[in-house]
C-alpha cells in the first residue's frame, strides 16, 4: 500500500501487521482512521491487480502470474519484464511525506542482482523506490531533483521467508522497516520534497517506465 503521509508507528507481531495491515486476516482496512485521507493505493493482488480504493488499477505485463501469497494470493514476478504498471500516481510527487509498504518473498535465498519491489524511478531520475540489493539488504530511496537519499537495512535477509517491508519518508528523514523494526541505524536527513518534474509510472517488480 502507499500512503501520502509519514506513518511511524510500525508494529509487527510476527504474523499480523498493525501497519499497514491489521485484523485477523492481515489485510489492510482502508476505513481505519489511522490512514486519514492519505491512502493513495492498496493492491491485495488476490487474482488481479485492482486497487482496493478503485482508483489506480494496475496492469500486469509480461509473464507475471498470480500465485500463493502471504494472505490469500500474491503475484510472482520472476524475471525482468514481468511487472505491474500502476500508472503515474501523481499523488506521490512533490510531497514531503510518503509511506510505501509490501509483503515480499524470494524463491531463492541468494538472488543474483538487485530487485525492485515498487518504484517510481527510471535511468537515474529517481523519485522514490522500495527494493532489495544484490547482497539481500532492503532499501527505500527518495530523490528531490538534486540529491538521492537512501535508507538501507544494516543486516541482510538471505532467506526465502516472507518479509514485511515499509519505507517511511517524513519529518526530513527516511527509514526502512523490515518486519516492524527500523533497520537503518543511521538514516539520512532529507532536504526538500519528492521531485515532480518527471512523469514516470510506478511499477511493481522493476524500475519505472513510460
């Protein structure tokens, strides 16, 4: 899910998330007052790429297929070119606060190359992105048009377990949470707002494309 605010009360009990998922099924409740009016998009990926808010429905590209997920179904993106295009999501541009979250799982413990989880980024013109490096550390990055800022997990997650990843930007800093714990011990200070001078689309599974 994506929220146009900085939500820092990330709590996790090892099975059910209180942010951004909650309740007995672990699914987000978009009517929960903690989200206010800031919830931008929510994709359960339960057999389709529809937005739970009915606004930003995704388009599956390549050979991505729906498979068993953490809760009900998810989407297996596999190789390069298998993505979900979510459109531009202009609500995430020119803002000073943003929260992005996802449940993720790798089919191999040591995956060669990095992997974008969900990104609004193309060829160095970064707006924002959530992903995993080739050394199996998770990251969240923000671009303000002048500089790029990255929060990355201090430890690696070289396994095939489900992990809940949350990137939080707000109050002049960014942080990456993995399974409810802030993982960057020295998160950078961020100046300005997320750049709004490019019309990249948001993609699951890869960097953005137009």
